[in-house]
């Protein structure tokens, strides 16, 4: 068993700012296992080719657990240590996808029962805030609404409108057990690189 150590909280006080220099973009995601992963990628690639929206990066299949944030890369080990401890204290969740939802600014794959994922998101945010002072790239939402992006959003309203006319009655069903999550870092070439997997209990 790996023993996890943390910086003393006084070092992470308001007077210190270990996330400001040489900051790198990170995010924490759940990547569905096969065959669900390939099913989502196949669907999103089909939608991209049909409606000509976004970029090829739209064809991803991840569920974001925590808002993207900036962190000093030389202190990356602090995030990893913190996530290892969190994984030891939290359990796998079952995720069932069924159809699509339209929030007005994006179309996403709909998660039927969001409670267990929302609980995991809240626990993760609280755990990280207890030990680390993260700088999020977006304003924290008033409530957590887990989803998997389709890539269709209001950056291309025409494509989104045409796609929703089809997707609002289309069936898409898949289910999987999320027994791990991943830490993702954006590289210098703006590519996402998974730098750590963390197994839930």
C-alpha cells in the first residue's frame, strides 16, 4: 500500500500560490471502458461527418468530473498524491446512458441516474479544496450536471439545431461501471495526455 503525504496546510495558505508559475491545464475525467468507448466515438464521428461541426477533437468520449484547472507542472505530484488518497476513499459508480439532452447551449449524451456521479463530483471537489488551492478555468456551476459531450454546441448553432431535430428522438443506450478515473494534462501542442489512472474501491 502506498502511503500518501501532503504539504502542511499552512504552506498551501492564501499567502502561497504554487499554481501560478508555469501553469499547465489539467482536468479529471472518467473514460468509459470498451465497448462503450468505441460506441460513443463511432457515434460522435458519424455526427461530425454528417453535420460538419467543431473539429476532430469533438470525437472524444469522456465524462468530466472536475472543471479544467491550472497548476504548476513542477508540483504535479501533489495532485497525483491527492487523487490516490481520494480513490482509496470512494467507490465505483454505475453509469447508464440513454438518449440525449439539450441544455440550450450544448447537446450531450444523457445520464439516467446522475445522483451517484454528482456525489462523486462533490466529494472530489471538496477533497481537493481541502488540500490544494486550484484555479479553475471556468466559473463553478451552481449544481453539478454530469454528461458526455457530443461536440454539438452553440458555437455552430445551425449544426446544433439540425442535429437536435434528429437526436431528440434517437435511441442511444449504453451502460458501464466507472471503477477508475484519470488525470489529463494538456501538452504544449494542445493535445490531451492521460498522466494517471486512479482505481476506485
